[in-house]
């Protein structure tokens, strides 16, 4: 279970970094909101995918 969480956190951090770049290019959202949404999206998406794939294998 810890490997899944580590991978999810790394994915979330990558998405948060990407959100910083997007925020610099577009000022559509507040910086903290863009980072939080990107992290949550990456973390939950990765966690869901890993859990689904683990059950099928």
C-alpha cells in the first residue's frame, strides 16, 4: 500500500509543478488553487488507476 501512495504523491507533485507553469502562462486561477487542483487530480487519478489495475492482475 505504501508503494501506491508514494507513486500517487510523486504524480501529484508533478501535476502541481505543471500547474505552476500553467499559472504563469495563464492567470485564470489563483496559484494555490491551480496547484491544489492539479495535485488532487494527479494523486486521485493515479491512486484510482493503480487500484483498478491491481485488481485486474
